[in-house]
C-alpha cells in the first residue's frame, strides 16, 4: 500500500562563487594631454622665450596645448636653420624616447605658448599601458616622418616661391583634419627664409607678390591665408 504521506525533499542548489566585478577604467587621451598629473606639468612661455636649448639634457616629451614653437639648429660656424614650426596638438622632444641624451635643436616660442611637459618615464609608461594614447602618438609620428620626406623633396625639386607657398599652407594646417586655420601668428621673413633655404629679400619679394594677388593679407599682427595660395604649389 502506498503511503499517502508526501515526503518533502530538500534540494540544495549549489551557490556559484561570487565574481569580483571589475570596473573598466576608460583612458581619455585628451584629458591626459590637457591636465597635470604624476610625471607631467603645464608650463607657459612668452614669445621668443626658450623652452630648451640645443645640447641640453633630453628628459621630456612636450605637447603644445596653445601657441606655437620654432625648432632650430645652429652649426659650428653659427649659421642657424629652422627645421620646424609647430602648433597646438604637436609633440616635440620625443628624441629622448629613442635614446637621445641631448636635445638636437633649440625650441623657442613664436607666440605666448602653453605646453604639457611629460617626463620621459611617464611617457614610456603611458605608451606601454594605454593603447588609445600610443595609437595617437604613433599616428602623429608617422605623419611627421611623411612631412619630413615631403620637405626634403620640396627642397630638392621646387622653386623657392613654391616652397614658400607650401610652407605657409602647412603652417595654416591646410588639408589637416578639421577646418584649417585661416590665420597664423605673423612669422618673421627671416624665419621663413631659414625654413625654405633662401634669402630674406626673396621671401619679401614673394610675400609682396602673394599679397597683391590676394593669396594672403595681414591683420592685427597675423597672416591670413587664402586657400587660393594652393594654386602656386600646383602650378607647373
């Protein structure tokens, strides 16, 4: 005879181990470059003030937040050559990451400038740990290497007029992502001559020609660049 009593069966459900909830930290490259922190600080420089000199110890990578910088080198006879004009969003001093112990150029502010100074060890750490930042930095360095190659070709094959037009367009960031700058801080004709490898008198002649043709004009100490200046570069 089957008993009508129902035996209750206790079923124990095994408890799953609690997994630690890991919060994913999102790295913001822009915030990193716009703020101070461990191994990095913001510094300001007035126009014509030196950030570092040729031959000084190479210890930092520097990022330009606002303003502009001129990189120049001087040979043993005292002749100076401008190797780059940099603006917001540009890095310089990166040679220390490749083993350089001394700065190869002098960095001078061409306008009131704000920079982020990043210690070498902090820069190396961020490049290793933060993929977003390392991708951005590598993209920048590749673009700069391409620019150096184009500058060399420009020096070898183009006239000084074309070289000057191309330099002005590059300073205005023509063709860069986003809207190009319509104006740039007034750069001296001596500096432009040093950048393109010609004399100040030739630069003066071509700048006057560009102004008369409406390619450039001056307002409140700035040079305004018209996109039509590209026609000088493209003209054979």
